[in-house]
C-alpha cells in the first residue's frame, strides 16, 4: 500500500482541527501562516494545562496493566490477584502516522515496517516502566493485541529491541518470573541472550566489563554442567558457588534454554 494512503490520517490532529476552526470561524486575521502559528501556540497551551497522561489523545488506548510489585507468581494465580493499573497508552501517535506516509512502497517496506513496529513496542514498554503510577507491566499478549501481532511475533520483536537498545524492556512475565526487580546478573544475562557482547552490555548497564564477563562465564559454566546432567548440588560444589546463585542461573537457563533442563530432568527420572 502506498504511503500516500495514510496522508489524510496523519493530518487528523488537534492542531489541524484548531487551524480549521480559526480559518472558518475566526478569519479576521486573513493570514494562513499566522493562523498556523496561533494553532501551534494553542496546542502547546493545551498540552501544558492538560497533560497527555491525564487526557486521552487520538491514537492512545485505555488499557489495564499490572503494577511491578509483589512476589513471584504462583501456579494457578489469576491476573486479577495482582495490583492492576489502568492507563492511557501511546499506541499510535501523530509521529507514528507521519512515519507511515514515508514508508517505501515496494523494496524495503517490510524491513521499514518492522522498525516502525519495534519503535512503538519499545515506547509502550518503557512508558509503563517509567510511569508515575508504576512501574506498570504488559504481557506479550497485551503487546500483541495493542500492535496487532501474535505473541510469537511480539516476542521476536521484543528480543530484537533488547538487542538493539541494550535495555531490559521488562514484561510482566519477565518480572514475575523473578519475583523482584531484575538483578544485575539477570539484566546482564538477558542482554547476553539477546546477542550483545560484553563491551556493549557493560556500556548499556554501566557495569565494569570485568563484572559483566564474570556473570556471563558463571552462567555458561552452569549451562555446561546442566548439559552434562549435573545436579544443582553438584554444580554448587564443583563451581564453588552458593546454592542460591546456582538456582538463579538455573532459573535463567530455564527461561532461555528450557530444552537443556528438560533433558536433565528426563535423565534423572
């Protein structure tokens, strides 16, 4: 579809509505440019006195997320058992619509569309995480519904976004798997599994590269012993690592490589 198809939608803004009102009802100024400047000033005043977070704008969606608080989710727990927070989310902004008008018609459109979706996904996750009422979390299913993606597509896009930005981009599942805000090692391993190297992770997390390297090496050592079907107790003894630390790495391993632990369990059985 040609980008020109979205030009009209992109122009359906508060500023354009004010400009139309001034032109049709208050034409005394007799200058289109002056009316444009006046419309822009009115929009700035509206945004100053009526913040976007308190008033629903075109393209925003009222949606209920989960506050990042409480303990690790237990089996069978209902989503309603968590602290729910309803916000207006910036799903489709004026800038998004403007970008639609510039997407290529043929070659490169698929890649450009993916970048466009990725930018919107990052904005949604970060908006909830940094909100004054939060942090407020979304699930992969939430993100999929908001962006018209399957959960598999949303997951793939989120993995790419973590790799591209170096941000943890915390979802509800990621947060409540841990039962707390991501620790340093969990944040580092998430970025490592997203494809970033040690120097990139150190830069994005503001950690010493030696510390980042140590977390990654310990994680890989636990992974190696898991492949050899060692028990958690054996790992703790062989690696001279506290049992709680071993369990933390095994939890991450189960998140990113569940097939390894599944093989280990079947062997022990």
